[in-house]
């Protein structure tokens, strides 16, 4: 059975690029356009991994990560941040919130695959 990965990004083109790359890697892909939608969908379907942007309307990536980590059933779920931002402060804030790793946009499919294999053991 293939692992489920939820992608959370307000950009339809980034979600599409992620869907193509992840599907090619053999994953089932769930999508959300912001953190609020992601939280609602995660209640119904528990993904094996979440890949989230930081800057989004309604609920940003930091808020999403914190909300996921507050739920005991999801404390160990890997969360990768995929963002154009890469300042040490943003990375530290994401780690403090509970992010597992960080990827910079635009992503390369092989670095995405490597990051996923690191966090999905």
C-alpha cells in the first residue's frame, strides 16, 4: 500500500508540481490550499507525511505545524517545510514548532525524494 503525503500550498502550480513528482515516486497525494483546509482533511485522512509551505492565507505553515503537534496521534508525523524562505530564523521557528525538515523552492525531484526517504523510515 502506498504512503499518503499531504501537500499544503496556496499556489496551484506548486501543488501540481508536487503531485507529479510524488505520484512518480509512488505516493498517494492529498492536497490542501492552506493550513486550515489541511487541518480539516487531516481529521478525516491521516497522512504519513505533510509537506507545507510557510506563507499562506488563513493559517500559515507555522500555525499548521503547531496545530498538528498538539494532537497526540500526530506528534510523530513527519512534516517537511517547502518554502522560498530559508533564513536561519525561519528554519529555527519551524523546528521549534515541530517541523522535521526543510526544503527550498524551487525543489528538485531527487532532493525531494531524498528528504522524504530520510523522514519516512
